C-alpha cells in the first residue's frame, strides 16, 4: 500500500504542496517505549501492518471516507447526566469550580457522592439509537460515531477487561452494540471514539480534598478501594479500577487547568505503570473485536500512551489488519490522531479539534466540532448558544474545499434524547443538504479553495482551536469544490449576493477550461453569466433561493 500523501487528486497538481508547520509540539516517532504490552490475551490480527510507525506509514485513506465528507457523533456518556457541561467528572473535584459548586448543591459533597455515583444515576431511559441515527442520515451524515469511553474511564460496551462498563453499571445496556446496529441498519460506516488513556492523570483531582470550609481535609472518593464498598450499591466493584488513582499524583495536580500543560506523557505526569497500559490495550482491542468499527478516533497526541508504551501502535496495527480483512482490498478503515508530525500523517488521518487550516491540505483530514459543548449543557440550551445551521453549513463548505471532512457532535441529554432546538438546527441543515449535497459529497479540492475576505487563515493552536477566530463569512466569500473527473466546479457562496459575482479563478486568463454552462442548484430560473479574461461574472440571483445560508452554482467546464 502507498502512503496517503500519494493519494492526491489530480486537481491539486497545480497547488504548491508544502510541509504544514506544527502548531503545537508533536511527539517523535523515534522514541523507545518504556512499557511493552502483551498480546497474549488480545492478539494483534495478522496482516500487512506491524506495530511500528514505519509500517503504519504504508496506510492509504479509503476512497469512501474521502467521498463521505460529513459525519455525526454522539459524544455521550455519564457526564451528560448533570447537564452541566464538559469535563464534569474532573471539575466536580476542584473546590470553587462552577461544576464543583453545582455538584455539591445538586448531589452533595464529592467525598460522599463521587462520579461513580453519577454513573449509578445514569439510566438512558429515552435512548432510541435507531431513530437518532436514521435522523442523522437524513440530515446528511455519511458516517456515524459513538463515544466508547471518555476520560471518566467508563466503558460503554460489554467490556471483557473492565468491570466499570455500561452493561454492569448505570444504564445496564451495551450502548456501543446498540449504536453499531443502528448505524449498520442505515448503511453508515460506524466509528468509535476512545478517550480513556488519560484517566490516570485526568482523574488525579479525585485524590484531593477541600482546602477550606466544613469539609476541609476530608478526602474525595478517588482513593476508595474494593474493601470500602461493603454494604454499598457498588459492593464488589473496585473504585480504583474506575478512577485509576493508586499512584502518587503529579506535582500541582490540584490545579484545575494543570492537565492541559501535561497532556503529553513526558511533560510532568507521574509515570504510568505497565498494568495501566496493558489494561487500556486489552480493553481497546476487545472493543474493536466486538464492535468492528470502520473508524477509530483517539483523543491523544499521535497514538494513546505514546511514547510511554507501545499499546497505541499495537492497537493501530490490529485495527488496520482486522478492518482490511473484513472490508476488503484497499480499505483498512480510518484512525484519527491529533498533533501529528509529517511521518505520522502518513500513518493516521489528522484530526483538528474545533479548527480549520488556512489552506488546502494534500491529504485527507478531519475537523471535529460540536453544536454546543462536548457533553450536554443545559445552560447552552437555555441561552440559545448552539451553532446555527448557517454556521455549520459555512464550516462544512470551508472544510470540504480544503480536502477535509466535518465530524459534528450533537450533544445528547443524559436520558438519551436530543432537544428540540438541536432538532430544528439539524432540520435546516438537512434542507440545505437535500438541495446542495452534490457540491459536498464525492468532491475534491479545486485548484484554489476559495475567494473573499474570509479566505485569510487563522493560526491553529494546540489541537486546533481557531474556530470562530477568523473573519465572519458573508456573501462576498465563496468556496470551490470539484467533481472527481474535473469537469464540474461548484461555487459555494456564503449567502445570497445582491451584486454580480466576479470569480477571478474562473477567468480565461487563470488558465482554466472554458465555461460551458452555469446553473443554480435548486433554482428554476435562468442564471446570467459571462466568462472574460479576468473573471467569470455571474449575475445576481432573481427571487428567493431555496436555501439562503449558502447558494451553490454548478459550473460545467
């Protein structure tokens, strides 16, 4: 197999391909892992890929992923139960933090009612995966993701290697199996996201205690053990298997934001032990074997536990080999990683969290973002802070024009339902996609990605995080996509222009083909246009377009 750098559309041939600078520190592929996990219990599937970076560089992105362009994600777990936002299971243990205050008021002190007890309160009583995934497909999703575990370390399937799973506690349901069946019933490739590698450091705040007040010095529940459970609802379960805190915490662990400075394992985190790495490996391979996902997302720099352990390399080799054996020639599925160096971008698909690069990339990549917060937040709903359909459509057009895909999370309430405001936003997106989807699906970048004031890029930081920092899109901005055969160019205008459009990139002097025809997708009227040396000029749209968030002209060459 050839690396995905060579899998570049001919339409990018005229684009200067440059090395994309790293916006955050990547991890070298040349490190020697300290912990070597065993594959005795969960073997690595036989195949072309070995658990080395060099071998993984032979990966090639499957065509179906490049064609899909738009996926949807249920980033859903027990942290959605309080409806108080993202990273609840961490910040509830930080005295004075907004979520800590909320927790104490709603549930009681975290020395008595910890996150294990939030899990116990989770019932998922309104969860209907078949209906949700069918709806997401109608909205326009061409693949679907479900979260398999978060930093809170609860496995959402019938885990063979982790007693703290959603079949044994909480909803007492195999959530991943339910999502997988629903996705496959709709003919959608199924993905799982795995975030639990960082529970070791992320949960360290659960080892702490209040500094002030009547509970000062009373330990939170992060140090409880199996023996402490006698006579409780969790008798027979070891909290240390969930919290992973049978180790000395990292220096300064009690600071709420300390985790961000030490996300990398070689940046001040108390060293993990082999048992922790082994358990993560066994659980993740078990997940792959049970769920048989087509896509695998890691919320980690490069691969999970790298470079402390080789667990991530072995998981990647297993996934590629097993998926290739199941899906057939040329299709080893897709693995996503963050903050990748140039070599690692040959082995994995680069995922940019809440961000977009300034220009077209020569390889497939993905942005992941959310209508609101990652975990359901009641205040976002009450204050109408969701992204609008217009914003999502503009993001999608921008991302696809630059050779990327968009993975959109729709926050799910603890009970398993989405709210009516989210439904309304998604219905607007569905209406736009029904008219203009051909400008998105199975397209490739054109010789330029776009024109207009918002084409100036904004620097990425850390995993991405430049979303909303650039100039806002207006009807003066447009993005180009093209059919695979290069005979059709789509001009996606970010609004409804009231003046003639002058498209310099489609002028005769730009060296492109002659324009044979121009029409408006979804429009029944005649489009006036003229190609000169300087530009293709398209007259203003007469009447009200079917989808006003962005109109699309189909240009035949």
